[in-house]
C-alpha cells in the first residue's frame, strides 16, 4: 500500500498538467499581490480631504442659514440643517483625530457617523448613499449600501475598543489577513475548488496509459481508489503554497494584521436584531477557520464525484463537465430573496460562496434564516460519504476492473 501511495504521489506531482496549474496559480498570486492589491480602492476609505470638503460645504450652508426665519422654509431645508448639525460635529472630530493620529478616537467617531448617516438615508426616498454603490445600476444598490454602512459602522465600533495598534491599512482592510478575508468573500474559494477539480480530473483515467505497470500492484481496486482520492486531496492542499507567496508580499507592503481583527457577522434572527443590531462580531481567526473547514470539505466533495464518475464513465472530459456543473450550479437558481420561497439551505451547492456563507451575507441576499456554515458542512459531509459508498460499492463488484 505504501509503495502504491508513493507511486501515485510521484505520478501526481510530475504530471505536466498539475505542474502547470500550480505555476499558473503562483503567477496569479504574484500578479494579485504586486498589481491588484496595491490598487485596491475600497468604497469606504479614510479620506481626510473628502471629509474636509464635505464638512466645509455643510458648514457654509449652516452659517448662511443662521439667524434666518425657517418657519416658512421648505421641509428639505429644515431636514438638511438637522442632518448637517448632527453630522458636522462628527466630521470635525474625525478630522481632528486624524490630524492628531488618534485612530481610536477616529474609529469611535466614524462608527457613530456611519450609524447616524444610515438612519437618515435608509428608506428616506430622497437621500442616497455613497454614489459608488450605484455605479453598476443594480436594483439592490440601496440594500447593499445599507448593509455596507452598518457593517462598516460595526467594524469601527470594534476597532474603537481595540487593545492592539490601529492603522489606516487596517481600517481599509488592506493588511494581508484582511486581504484573505476579502478574497474569501469573493472569487478565491471558487478558484481553488476549480483548481482542485482540474488536479483530480484524471487521477483515475490516467491509469489506462500504464495498464501493465499498474497490474503489478497486488492491491484491491477499492484501496487504489482511496489512495488516489487521498493523493488528490494532498495535491489540493498544496494549492495553498502559491497563495502563501502572495500573502507574504502583501504583508510586507501593507502589514500582516492579525487574527483578532473583528469580522462582522450578519444576525439572522429578527428578534435578536431588534435588541443587538443586525451584526454580531467574530474574530478573523474564527472566520478563516470556518472558511477553511468548508473549503476542505468542498475539495473532498469534488474529488469524491470525480472518483465516482471515473469508475462509471471513464472519461476525464465528462468528469470535468460534471464537476463544473456542480461548482457553478448555484448560478442557475440564485436570486435575491428566493430563500423566502425555496429551502435553498438544503442544497449543498448553495454553500460554494464560502466567505459569504460564514459572514452570513448570503442569508441577507437569499432572505434565508436557516442557512449556516455548520449546516453546509453537514450536507457536504453526507454528500461525500454517499459518493464514496457508491464508488466503493461499484469497485467491490467482481465484474469491475479499474484497469482493463
């Protein structure tokens, strides 16, 4: 068994296709770290010039209206004065805090600024969030901005309590660990799962190239399949090595941050929201821990389906096609608010956006109360066991031959 494992491991890591995948991922990580990460332009950023311009404009309006009889003024004028008189002192405090380098004070005041701004803007019908939320014409721009303002307010609220050193890079989520957080809520999980599929797609079918050699291993076919699956899983873990290179480069440029950084997590229960707000907080370490668990289960799930398809269909192109359908299946039924009508939390494919599942923004998108990372892990575990049982059941059939 050990000899066969070493043979498969050597075959896997000398496979030109697999080497190309690792090299391309390394190139992508380097390109992201050197070109894309430094150009990251968050919508909510620390911009003293913008704050000052807004403050001076509003202060001029307040001064112009001072002493005037507002009894017959338009309601929008009175509303503007009310908002400006509440927000301008906060903007002044933010400017003074930045000038003094008191980032804890800045965080506390900025948290209040986001909460108050959101309270006036949400469902007002006449006020709008940062214009960049509307850049792509999404019909959900107001909802997304509402979520982002409250999430940002919660982050700053937690930063104000921090017992560690704060920085502008930390506020703007530019540090290495926070970059991983942002990528986990974006395309990174899908990229890694697709790479795992590409690595595993021919782990069984390649044996037809060396039938005589492989018949020399006196091992049952079901054991060979388990070894192949384990080798593919080990190969999938190696995908993190190229990412680590990019992580180090980003850390050198913007700092590494640390795993105690707060990550807001959407509260699903409406009654709890009424008491605590719509966010609770977990540490970045806990967030990434749950993400890694889900990601590893997805690796195993994809490898399990490849093994099953390989013993039934014996064609790597079909393996690839079926794997891609599973990975991108959610796109066929995803729609905002559909969780109110469908039990989408019961579909394993609903948990492919790993970071969004853990942060529970997916619950916000789907309007689903039951969707949770723990449920996704259970569903994927069941799926893996079922696939492996079917695969091993077929391989135990006397008529089955792994190499014909």
